[in-house]
């Protein structure tokens, strides 16, 4: 049977957890530390946004089950 | 041989969609919620509403898959002109996951719709079995089991007149 909900879930690519990047310290005395997070974030695709929402809820659900 | 298709008795009559004035149906109007976020702001409070939550948990407990419930929810939204089909399909995974969360929180057993949905990072059973067999092969060579001689139970010789004669060596 063609299950739309199943298809929608199957085609969802969940984002993988990313480790926070460390700031690279420059060697100069007066140089300031440039963080890589200053770059403006690109506007995400709708599918990515939905995948992020699902990932957040799933994470909360897993934490709920592990307690 | 190709069998002729069965007649669809309950299908709409050709041209039935043209019987109503164009634009009279809610789904023929511009949608109320244009984005996924707006649609979620409509659905999530409704799902988590204590009055509806109780009914929803009852339905989930009966074994109806969450994918089916989510599909019914979003189809209703499309029919009411709340959002488009595109937004409805995009919203569905979030609805399914939210319902799963609510089900876990309430401690009920439910069906998602497919076991494949959960734990997508988890290897399949067949893959686990393959790896386990490889590990066992590397661990120790296969030991040939000595054939166990089955003890032949000798039947007590029957002494009846009508009993079958037992030949030796058979």
C-alpha cells in the first residue's frame, strides 16, 4: 500500500550531530581571535528545516526513553 | 494474459469535480497557512491540547499507525483550506515524531507505520548476523563434531503367533 506518511519519513535525511568547532588562536599579540561562526548562515531548504525539527523532537524522545 | 481492470464502482463520476462553482471549495482558495512553520503552529497546539490528546492516545493505542493518523490530519487540513498538499506532506514527519514523543511520554504502545523509521543509524539484523558469523569464523576454526552413534534400541522379541518375524541384518 502506498503510505504517504511512510514515504515522507523515509525520504527525510536527518542531520548528523556536528561537533562544535574550536576557535583557531592566532599567534600575533594584537591579533584578535576570529571565530568561524561569524559567517552568515545560509537560509536552509524546507526539507532541511523539517529534518532539523524531526531530529530535535527525536533527540528529546530518546532522552525521555533513556531516563 | 492481462486481466481487465475491475470496475471502480465507488469512483467519482467523470466531471463531478465541475459540479461545484470553481472557487467554492476551501482547497480552491488561497491557503490559510503558507509555510511549514505556520502549519506547525496550527497543528502542534491542537495535538497537545489535553482534550484532543486523550482521544489521540486512545487511537494510537488501538494500533493505528502514526503515519496513517498524520496523513488523516493533514488531509483534513487540506480539505479545510488550511494549507496546501505540499505543506501537508512536509509537515507530516514532524507530526509523526511529535505523536511518537507524546506516546512515549504517556507510556503507551503504538505503531509508527514501519519499523524502518526508528533508529535509522542502527544496522539491520541481517548485517549484524553477517558480522557475527564472520567474527565467529575468525575466532576459532570449525570443530568437526564426531558422529554420535545412536544406540539402537533392540526391540524385545515378541513371542506372539501373529507377530512379524524380524530378520537379522535388516
